[in-house]
C-alpha cells in the first residue's frame, strides 16, 4: 500500500471536519485572550478556507482556467 496515497485519501475524506474543528479551536482561543482584532482577521481568512474546502470542484475549475489563461495552453 502507498502510505502517501492513503494519507491523502484520509485527509480529503476528513478535511471538512478538520477545518471546522481548527477554526473553532483558534476562534475560542482568540476570544478568550480578547484579541478581537486578530479574531476578525482570522474569521475573514477562515471564511475563505471554508470556501476552498467545501467547494473543491469549483476551486479546481477556477484555478485550472486561470492557469490556462496565464500559460496559454
């Protein structure tokens, strides 16, 4: 068995829950430390990350079109 492929398959099947858990943990940590300016910036980045993780097919298509437009393939 290929360890790298198995790890990739595990990560892709669990990526959504892992991202949401990381966002929750970091958000709670920043909330308890009362660093609200960092929390606002983190929430903006977290919204982008959720969009990337939950819409992988759309992101793949957009990046492929961008690559083809830049390279000209």
